[in-house]
C-alpha cells in the first residue's frame, strides 16, 4: 500500500503531540495563581519572623539634693553637699530602676586639716517598685571618684538608709537621718528628692 502511514510513524506523531500539550500545560500553570485574590496559600512560608510587641517603659526625672555632716568623736566635723539629676525607668511589671552620678557641691570642708581626698562623684543606683500609684525606692551606692577618695561629710553613710515613697506624679519628699556609730562619730543628712513626669 502506497498511501498508508506506517504504524510506528503514527505512534511517534501522537507521542510528540502529547509531549507538546504537556509542555504547554506546564508553562500555563507556572504563570497562573491557583488561589484567587483573598485566599491564602496554605503552603506559603511567612516572609519574616513576627515582630515582638514593644515593651512600654515609662520614664520619670529624679533630682536629689543632700546636705550632710560628719562630727568626729575626737572633735571637729566635715560637711559635704551633693546633687544628682537622673532618669528613672518604670517597667510594665512595676519595677523601678535608674542610675546616676551624684556630684559634690562647692563648699565642702572640714574644720581641721585633713590629708584625705574628698570624693567628687559617687555612682548611685535607684531600685524600687511602683505600687498603688506610688513609687517606693531607695539608693544603692557604687563607685567613688577619684579612686581612693572618701566622702568626709557623711553622704555615703546615710544615703543607703533612706527610703522614699512618692506619688507617681510631680512630687517632692525630704528625709533627715542621723546615725551615731559605736565609737561616737555622728553622721547626719537632710536629703530631698523631686520626681517629675
């Protein structure tokens, strides 16, 4: 038979047509979105990690002024006045924290000669809690500058013993303290703190 197509040629043609159709289908599928607008892809990987919710920390300004004296049992006394401005941070948990540097004011003196070097700056940490709309806090002393110096006027001996409790708004509180040591030395201070929003 002259006009007939050989069977293997028919099989080859059909295989080619099927491969062509499969290729066209794959190309169209790669260019289309199987999910209409508004329908999320269940297999999609998030593009980034979710951002953490920021913790809101409230900040208050705190000013400290302290007048101190040290009266020696053998006679004579020294005075030193201090001031500090710093920020106090209040966490959502109610924890109160702050850190500042208290500086000695001009005029500190002893009424007798002394070879000891008067401290000029003292690091203070503020620690406490907010409860019932009040801030209750105290001071913890840190380093003293210059290194090797001493507070001759009694600030270091009294400031850590003071406890303050102020309304959580603009407020002021003053505390007086006197400590007599077993050997007869007397440390005295009057310390004011002012809290502002």
